[in-house]
C-alpha cells in the first residue's frame, strides 16, 4: 500500500521534470537580467562577453542538456515498458520535456540577441 | 484518464500556484489602505508596479485556468461527435502540462509599457510565443480528429465549430500582442478588447455551451432542444464577430479601451455602431440558450441516457448516489470497448455495489495505478458547511465596508461551524475492514501519506509557501527599485541574539511536537498534552522574540517600504501562529475527550505537518529579514 503512494511524488516530478527545468531556467535568466539592469552591472563583461548574454547562454546550455536527459529517459521508459502506465508516463515526460526544450531555446534568445537593458 | 480529468488536474495545480500572488497583493493593498504601510507609494520607497506584478502573476495563469477546462471539454466532446478516438491523446495531455507550466512565465507581457528593461520584455515576449506551441498541438489534434471522423450535425458540434474558428483568431492576435513594438502601439486600445473577447468567448464560452448541450442528458435524461441550440449558436457566433471584429480596427485607429464616450469625427462612429448591433445579436443568442435551459433542463434523478453513444464513464446509468458499482477500466473509451459495462455496473457486479458501513462511502485509490487503498467515509448531510460558508462570507464582506463587529461575529460563527463539523469527521476505525468485491478487503480508516487528508494539508502548505514566496519576491522587488533609500541594517535591525533566540524557539517547538507524537497511546495522553502545550509556548516565544527585537530596534511599518515589507513578513507569521494555536487547542480538546490515539491520529498528523511547515517558514522569514539585509544588501 505504502509503495504505491510513495512512488507518486517521484512519478509526478519526473513527468513534469522538463517543464520544471524550463521554470528554473526562466527564473534564473529573469532574476539575473532584472537585478543586473536595476543595480547597474548589466554592461559588465566576463571573458570578453557581456555578463547578461553569457549568463543567459550558460543557463540555456545547462537547461537544454538537462531537458535532453529527461527526453531520453522518458523515451527509454516508454519503449521498455511497451504498454500501461509506465510507458504512458514515460512518453508524457518526453513530450512535456520536448515542449520545454523549445521554450528554453525561445527564452534563451533575448539575452543573446539584446544583451543590454535598453530602457 | 479522460482528457477533461487531466485538464482539471493541471488547472488544480495552476490554482495552487497562481492564486497566492493575488492573495498577497490584496493583503498588501489592504494593509496600505487601512494602516498606511507604503508598499505601493513611491514617495515612501514603494512602487505601484509591484501591484501590477502581483496581479499579473495571478492574472495570466488565470487566463489559462479559464481556458484549460474548456479545452478538456472539447477533447471529450469531439471524439463522441466524430465517433472516433481523439487523435494524439498523449500529445494533448503533454500540451496541457506544457500550457499549465509555461503560462507562469508570461505575466509581464501585460506590462510592456511600464518601462521595464528591453531585455526583460524580450524574455516575456519569447515565453508568450512559446506557449502558443502546446496550444497549437491541441488545435491540430482536434483538427486531425475532425479529419479522421465524421462529424454529427448536432448542437454541441455547432458550438465546437464556433469555438475552433474564433479561438484560433483570438490566439493569433495574442501572438501579435506578444510582439513588444506592436504591443506598445496596441496597449490599452480596443485591439486588446477584441483579442480578449475572441479568446474568452471563443475559447471558454463556446466550449462551455457545447458542454451544456452535450452533458445536459446526464442531468435531465434527455437532450436540450436541438433547434434552439443551433439558433443560439448561430446568433452568438454572428454577434461575436459583428461586435468584436470591428474593434480590431477601432483599436488600430487609436481608440482607447475603458472610455464611455468620445468626440465625433475620429473615424470610430460607424465601427462602434456595428459593435453595438453585434452585442445585441450576441445577447439574443445567449438568451435563446438560457430559455432553452429554463424550458428543458430538469433534474431527473435516476438517469440512463447515453444519447450520443459516448465512450466515457459519466454516461453510465446513475442515481443520486452516482453509479451503482465502481468498475476498474483499462482503456480511454471503456463504453466503446466493453459494450456490456453499463449493464454490469447497474447490476452491481463491480466494486462497492452497496454500502458496507451504512454511511456515505467511496474508494480511495493509489494515484498512479488506481489500486484500491481504503474506504473513505464521507461527511453526513449537515447544515454546518452552509453556516460556515455564510459566516466566512459575512466576515470578508463586512470587512470590506469596515463593519468590524459584524465581521468578527461572522468569523466566530464560521470557525464554530467548521470545528463542530470536523469534530464528527475524524471517526477512527469504527467499522472492521470490509469486502468491496473481487475478494478485496479494505480498511475504513487510514492515516499518513496514504490519506486524502494528508494530501489536502500538503496542498494547503504549497499554497501557503507560494504566498510566502510572493512576499519574498516583493521584498527583493522593492530592494531592486528603491533600496538606495533603505535604512542601514545596523540602525534598522536588532542584534543577532534576537533572531537566534527566535530560531532556537521555532526549532525546539517543532522537536517538541514531534516528541509528543510518541505519547499518543492511551496511557501517554498526559505527556502528549504537556508536550503540545510546551510546543505552543515555544511557538509564541519564537514570534515574540522576532517581533520585540524589530520593534525595539525602532523599525516601524508606516515610515518606509522597507519597514512595511519587514512587518508584512511578521504579520504573515503572526497569522500562522494564530492558526496553529487554534489547531493545537483543537487537538488538545480531542485528546481530553479521548478522540486522539495511536490509530485515530489524522487530526494530530495534520497539526504536526503544518507545524513543521511553520517552523520552516519562520526560519526562512528570519533569514530574509536579518540575513538578506545584512549580507546581501
């Protein structure tokens, strides 16, 4: 009885993992850019690159890699189990992560293309 | 699981995280209005844009909270009306999850003209375009289902057609508004009015009316009038387009929204007259539907009317107790796959065919695989919830007009009714385990993470934590816009001994209540009550140490936004201390009456869970007030 319930939070987190990675990536870029613009260090550079584009790029790369792992894990689970809830939830995790992957690319672009606050 | 159930699950999660920012915003606004704490007053370090953030942090997810149930209805109605399973079920469910999460990253696209940095605007613009992708997945799945099946000429199908065409138009103008330079031109014009009506009437009202015509037989045993439904739909569709299509043009011509009149000769007159005519046509369509409902919708009691030949379980024969027995299903279209299922259910050949305890009861299953876990005894018929609801409404409504005494009476009535009602509901294992059919025996009482009660407390904590997170956001937002004028920490904050004492008391209180859990046995109730009382004293001490330290240091909530936000954190903690004291007193009272023990322990488990959350929130508050000011700023 307990094992079924215990599995639920893990299953729910895995299914939504790609989207949660997107949320973390979004929050990081938003907060970093907002603070950089508000506190006046948005024009600083690191290793020859603007700090905001660099932070945005690094966060996007990490988020894409992590989401890729979820897509692969979901697809593997979907393929292995073949049918039933395991396969369904695996494919659902992969599909949600694929949606998240596209959204991560979208929100990575402004930091790279705009770079500055530009009030 | 049916797509509608998925949609409601996603919407439920969205409400948990979407509503708290507006709850906090409303509280801050009331604190400013009644007690002059300046969160939004620029001259005292506040910022009115903070209000916009808190409002739209709720407001944009709310758009999807409105739309997703309607999308779920479409995914249920369309397969029946086309007589074919939904195309891309997994993709539709994945898209629902995607919309549910991505919609939380769009709030500031309502604020492009507030002077936010281009970089932030670009971020929200990109997220606003990204959310169109999962919405597009659903639309293409519906179109593919239409393509594969053969649409039935019936009123629900008409409303679905109206939905698809208008919602796509509204969605596309939404993508236009996500483009920042376009939004700067169209913001607060009639273009936005046109967009939101196409989205809300197209995306929510048409599916809702489709659902009304589709599911009416579940309630009344027979469908509504086909003729009136089609007339209603036609008039509404024509009215919507006549009223709101011209508003795209009036908006582009510069007509602002929220104006009751304007000068002649601006080129808006003819278009606005057309809109007015359209509004009457739209109202006529709605009136036809309402008249149809008044004439033909009746509560029939026992119903067996799968008039559309639908595939899902709501179409099983049912009476005022819902279905006669509960079947285990393995497919998405159980009534299509098992034509005998309705008869089997009616003959009581599945789970829980009759009451075992003589009470209202249902089966609680595991969340993923739906395996039966225990029998949940539902509350008896009672006036108490109604009285509690009336008291709650009185409390808030009287507060809005500052009638404090009637408000207090309402609050006391609500609390009294809630406690009286709850007193009867944690009944323990009053009945031996019972057979639900198929050789499965289930207990009639359970405690811990397997119960709905435990999960309800977890959800409450998530709501609570999100309000607190919104408060943390407000603190840092005010820091980014005005901390140059914040008082220096050494003059505004007390010595570190105060927060350390408070932290020690928070943690000790939690440890004590955990320890109390070891004395739930009958002969340990004295210790149980003593430890619970000790934990209550420590919690009050923790709050008092924090409050007295800050007050003694001279910080006041009315002087500056910094003081206001710090005292807002304190006020939020005070509210929780009050709630926990009531919960602890209730638990003590049940212990005195012999209603809490090692098995009958749900009341104590819930109090303990919330207590631990309070400790975490108390420590986080200390870290924010005493840590952030000293070390980050």
